[in-house]
């Protein structure tokens, strides 16, 4: 799946005619989004390099998220949320670049062993994941999940699920409701290396829950499987869908 997304992003970038590599550069985080913190959106940007140039000209910009398929550049300040590969933009092939990436590369190189160990220990570990346990409040248990990303996927779409606790050693996933206990690093699960993530950390700022905009309907479609398919219908309509 990841390799397919990378190929799609490469094709999308190459079609713009930009000079230089868009992927393969260590500064470029493929299939990655940093929600919120958007200072401005710029349309019709040919490539990630041009998007980064906009960032350099914008006071307070620390990062960009570039969506090649729509040629959209999101200029971010330091209020953005931690990185994720679970938002719509990330799953659709967005590329992210930090404005201080060369400095960051040097710093990362100094701590390479530590970061590699962290990656190995926690599989799909990202900034929303921490090593801890939240005892109690389990609403469902799932076994034989390969990584915490799969555990998070099992929680998504369930309104009652607000957090997951995943134990890599046994591949056990616990879906947690709102009545879970406080954070702990001394429970048996925590001592065994459990990972946890709050679903609120992965919320897409473009999605407004429990909100309606009455009137102005161009078309009503039934049988649409999910929100992503609905958004794609809007984008492909050509009738001024906003």
C-alpha cells in the first residue's frame, strides 16, 4: 500500500514539470500530514519545492504540506498538530517538508541509533503514540493485529472509542471508552511495553462533526460508502461543489 502511494505521488509530481526530486530527499515526508496550524493555502503550486519557497517568504512558517494531486500548498506555523499518516490528505499522498530540514537532518543523524531503536520497538510509532497504559474502560478487545496503526484503525469510526492501548509483544489491541482510568506507566501492560494513542490526536481539522450547512444542494446521492467517497464526488462534479 505504501509503495503504491509513493508511486502515485511521484507520478503526480512529475506531471507538473518541476525540476528536481520530490521524493527520495530525506527532507520530504511522503504520505504525511501535520493537521491544523495552517497560515494560508496556496492553489496551483506546481511542486513541493515551489511550496517550500512560499514558506520561506512567509514570516512564521515552519513547515509545508503539499498535496500534489490538487496542486495545493498548505503553509504551517508552529501550532500544527503532530504528524500523522491517517488523515485524508496523508492517505491521498501529501508530502510534508520542514523549513529547517537540513539542520534537522544533522540533528537526526546524531541520534540515529536512538530513533531506529524507537522505530523498531513501536512499529508504526508516531507523535500521537506514547508508551503508557490507560487501565479500565475497555469496550472491545482485538487480537493478532500487526501494529498500533491497525489498532487505531479498529477504533476509528466508532463514536464510543476514544483511545487505544496496544501491546506489541502479544499483538493485543484494547479499544477504550471515555470511562478509562488515568495514564499509568506502572501497570502490568505498561511494564510489558504497551503503546497508547488518543483518537483526538488524529482528528482531521477539515471534518466538522455534528454540523450541517442547510440549502444550496447541487445533488443528493444515496449509497455512498464513506466520507472520502463523498468528498471525491464533490471534487469530480464540476458543478461548483464547495
